């Protein structure tokens, strides 16, 4: 147990994670109309679409060239699918990846996550769906960077990420925090107690009875 451990009701609420706001975006979607609509939605919200691709290979090339703040990929594309492109982009830490899919099957979501996607969005979607998904992708990318600094071993990092995700879900449900707020609370508590984020997450999960 951590001495003095308390719930996050007294924590300082944070509206933005480290000021992270994706501005420059590369989008990859093989259906031209959807790609145009997506670019228009982003432009209306002040995002700068620096590259548009119709296949996964072009998406990787544009992401590597422009080093954007966000890459949005459709799952099914010619030449190279979105999951393979996401794995390459995420593996080289170029930018957070948001996946677009016409399906919401659990298996596909898990494959996208394993490929390095930070969030996903099911088509058809509206601007009201798109913007929160971008926020989630950007904030999770920052979280992953924080975990990488704390945990060097890849396998342990994946387990830690899963545990932190469970703890975040519990904090969101129990205290009404947003996802970024939940992570920041875990991070701040770890710093204050001089323990790892994994230890804090384990305690949150244990105190909730092992489930959210």
C-alpha cells in the first residue's frame, strides 16, 4: 500500500495534456469523397492537412516527409493496409495514429492497438466524433512516451500500459475524470510518492476489487 494514498477528488484538474493539440495532419483514405470530407472537417477546425494519400505506402512516405502532429489512416487501403502503415509509423515514433474503420469488431480494435494506433473511429462519423478521437490519440501518444521513459522492457511496457488503462477507466468511472486527467493523476501520484506509475495503477485496480 502507498501511505497517504487518496482518491483524485483533490487533484488539480487539467483540461489539456501538456498543451497537446494536433495541428499538422496527414490523412490516408482510399475513398476520395471520404478523404475530401475529412480534410474539410479538419480545415474547418483549424488543422493544417499537410498530406493526403490513397494507400498505405504513400501514407508512410508523407508521414516520414512531413513529420505531422497526427496521422489518420483508413484500415483497408491498397498496396499496404492501414494496420501495416500504422505499425511502421508508430514504430518509428513519427506521430500518433488515428485509425478509421467501417467495423467495430473487438478483434480489429485490438489489432489496431497492437499496431500502435492510439485511437480509432468507426465510419460514418461526424465532426463531433472526430475531434474527441483526435484529442484521445494525441493524449495517449504523450502517455506512451511517459511510460517508455519509465519502463525500458517492451513486454513489461505493454503490460504496464494495459494496467494503466484499467486504472484510468476506474478513475474515470469513480471520480468523473477525463482520460487525460486520469493519467495525469496517476503520473502525479507516482511522482509524489516516488514510486512507479505501474505501482499506482496496481493499487487503483486492487482497491476497486480488481475490476472497473
